[in-house]
């Protein structure tokens, strides 16, 4: 559903959204490339290194519904700004050479990042109702591009600079975002307070009570589960097929870069029914056939390249569709934030548990079962997309 009323906003809102999108991925994706320097500089145990990625995902699961409520109470613009402050503080706490501050900072980064995760789709819904596709494209492309480059960029910088300097430099974008976002505070708006006018408007039920909202939640959760599980374990699966560690890592990087075109195409085509149907088909074909192909014995490098591109296209289409559903299936920004908060709460909980479960199964039962599970979950993901596409909104 679309709205025609546009909220007044700063001329810098679009730029602020792009910077917020980069801040939703870079503070997390830059850390895997810094694991070795962290071990050397801080003496970080290998057993604790995985928590650097897991903590933000668990934080998303806990904080998403709370952030949606804060957007209602304090306004989306002010809530995002508050989360950007938390993000900046957390980012620079991690610069201090201390394991304790590293994990406290990572926790704060997770909280800060989730502000944009939940509320930027609501900002798009409120401020660009006639340009939702274009605004969503800019948001998702920025997020995915910087996220894909973050790990490699941090590793290259750490090879030439000290660990604190590298982390401080990569965190500067968070400070810049604070400056660029500040003009938007003038146009902050809260959820309407009930009065004689709003009392005539039917009260919407909580999204947590709506069946279709749960289907949207399942869609977001399943795409996060499949993507993060494959991102974590695909290098191990590929090395089991005989590829070197370097080649396996490059193939996974190719998968991540293949997400980019879908980050533009999905929002651009989402205004048409056929566009959503086509992109949902790409989700199923990309994920299911991509994972199935890896099951083939004697996997060659050319085929592996094709399969990783397919997996990336499926991942890009599924994430972008999830964001599109947040705005398409609601009527205003606060409803969008509620649905986004609900879906990301459950979704990122699955994303945090998925790699652990898949890793245990892979090491105890075998990677063949893991790939079949990925295929099965991808089938359910595609089915959820079909169901969502057939409804005008979560309230219909």
C-alpha cells in the first residue's frame, strides 16, 4: 500500500539515509578482517572471536521491537540520531586496546546499528511515498556495497596501519553521519496522540497479532538464516570439495558482490506485481539451485563461480524484498517500523542461531545435510514470498 502524504524533511535526508545504510553494515563486516590483528594485539582467544559477529545479531533480536516503540514515542528522526550516538561511542570504545571494551563497544555498536535497521524503512515510507522504489534502492545498494567491501578493506588497512588507527579511520563515517543527520531533527515527528480527530480512525491491531505479519517475519528470518549460515560455512564446504582456502574465500566474496544488482533491481521493479513475482522466483532459483549444485560431486571452478553468483542473486533478492514488504504492506511509517521491528527481532535471532546449528550439523553429521537444509529453508522462504505478494497489506 502507498501513501500520498509526504512529511517535510531536510534536503540532507537522502544523504543521511545513505550514510546510515553504510553504518548498518560496515561496523560489523569490518571486524572479520581484523580478527588476526585483534588476536595479536589484544591476545583475543579464538573461542571468543566469533562473539564479535554474534553479539550484534543477538542485539538486533532484542532491540528491534524496543526501537520501534521509541520511534513512536520520541520520533523516528530523534531515535535514529540517538542510536547513531550510541554507535559512535561503541565504535571508538573498540579502538581502545582492551578485550573488555572491545565487547562493550561491540554491544553498543549492535544497538546503534539496529536503529537504522528498524527505522530507515519507516523514514522512506513517510518522506518518499512517491519515490519508495528509488529511495529503497539507494538505501539497500549503499548498505550491501559497503558491507561487501568492509571485510577486505579492513584487512588491507590493517596490513599497513596499526589496529587502533585502522578501526578509528573506519569509524569516522559514524561521526560524519551524526553531522549530516542533525538537520533532520528539525522535522522530527512522533506517532499521533489520540484526540477528537484521530479517535474517528479505526485502531490498528498490534502487528504481533496479524497472521500476515508473521509470514513477513518468517520471510525475513528465513532469508537471514540461509544467508548468514552460507556466509559462515560456505568456505569450509568449498574447501571440502578440494578448493584452496584462498579460492574458497574469493568465491564467497563473489557471492556477496552478486547481491548488489538485486539491491537495485528489486526496489526498482517492486511497483509492479510481475516484478515482485519475478524477484521472488529469483530467490527460490538462486538459493535452491545454487545450494543443490554444490552437492554435485567433482565440483569444478567454473561451475562453483556460477553457483556462488546464483546464491548471491538469491540473497540480494530476498533481503531487498523483505525491505520492500515492510513499506509495501503497511500504510504509514510507524506501521512500517512496527513490522520492521517485529520481523528483524525474530529474523536476527534465527540468523544468530543458524550458523551455530549448521556448524554443529556439518561437523557431526556432514555438510550434505546442511546443504539440504538450506534448500528446504529456501523453499519455505519462497513460499512465504508467494503468500505475502497475494495480499495488499498486513491488515487485509
